[in-house]
């Protein structure tokens, strides 16, 4: 693109998307008098899911604003907590975020996830159809226009991923109420009701069970319960005390 240039300054948290803006956080880019500011910001590498307020020469504008040469643009990061209007808060995760999906479900957060790669068009369509916030580290997926809403997952470590999502969206937590395998709701179950899903040792050692109302999977406080309990306690503590 050739034409007059604009000066763009990015919030510190967005600079990882714009290598050319490091270390000062600023970049210059040409404008053609037709392309929107949202398009220009994305062309520099920042998904609009991560953009909060846009300022042009100090005044707030929308992503559809068409900049002209000589203007100075400030790109702020999305605010926390981020509100997603118009639908109950629920998530859709891509194939690379399986551990995060299971931990969100452990906390009772409505989280859709497929262990096979559906492809970007199908994921974006599902996000729109079910009004779910798409969580991904795929910037191309997050730039798809049909998304209901989306958010970039900044870390590769599941513990940090979980904390970042909880801090950004502050979902209501209802631990131990969802199936970590399929996202279905759990109900209390007697040993007899889940007997056909238990091995002999489990039947002898445990008396308190829950069962998924969707897939029928049985749950009990087994060998990994303390580890899962620690994840829940940390998440609830951060949620209660604001991280």
C-alpha cells in the first residue's frame, strides 16, 4: 500500500503482535483513504479481538473510521473484565487448548471443545451459531469476521491460560458441576446407578458419585482429586480476590 502515512502507537500488551513496532511500541503505515482503521490495525498484526479503545489525535473512534495521512493513532488493549453483551458467557476452544477446556469445565464454565480440528471456517460458524467466545492462539482464526466474539490466549502454559481467561472475562464459577469430557451437567448418583461404569476396586473404595447427564460418565473423588481440588481452590481464590 502506497500513500500518506499515519503514526500508530500500541499498548504494551499488544506489541508482541507487531514486531516492527518494538521496542518503542510505535509504527508507521500508509493509508489509502479507503481502508478502515480496523483493517490497518489488523494488517499490522493485531487481531481486533485484542483491541479496546482506538484514539485518533486524542479522540475516540470506531474501527470503521478511515484515517488520513498525518494522523496519530493510539491502540489500547481490551479492558478487563471484558463484557460480552447479548448472550450468556460461554466459550469455544480450538483443538490446541484441550487442557484449558477441561479446567474451565472443572470450574463449571460452559466450554465447547472438539478434540479434532474442525477448521477455521467451521469454528467461526459455530462461535456465531452458539454465541460463544472463541479462545485461540491462531490469529488468523480470530480475524474471521463471522466470529461471535474472540480472545487470544497469550500463554502456552495451561495454568497461566486459565488465570488469564478468568481475569479477562470473570465468568461465574460453579466447580464440580460439569463433565470435563463433554461439558454436560453433572448430577448426584448412587453407586448402583453407575455400577456398570466402575471397576471392582472403585466400587469397594468409594461411595459418593456423580454422573454426567449427557454422556453418562461417572465421577468420584479418586487419586487425582487433591490435584484437581488445588486447581479449583486457586481459581476460586483469584476470582474472589480479583486475581
